[in-house]
C-alpha cells in the first residue's frame, strides 16, 4: 500500500486488504480528489464482509442441499 502522501502527490487511488489500527484485517479504499485537496477513505472490516457473504449464501446452500 502506498503512503497517503504518495497518493495525494500522484492524484491516484488504492483499494485492497490491510491490517487496521486495531489489528483486524479490513478492506480499504482511498481515492484522491485533487480539486478539493482531500483523500476519501473507506474501511470495512473483513469480519463484516464475511458475515454478509455467509448470510447471503445460506439460502443457496440449503436449497442445493435439498435438491441434491
């Protein structure tokens, strides 16, 4: 992951996995807005993503189990 300073200087963006300040893995995305001179960052804990994926997949697992 590039530093925030490097992102700001290049006007770029970055998305990927990282370890947050609390030690938990998360997906983060940083996007620079050069016109405003800011960087917008979004952090989502992997535990939350895993929970939502498992919840969404459960009906499919049950249906396939009943069919097979």
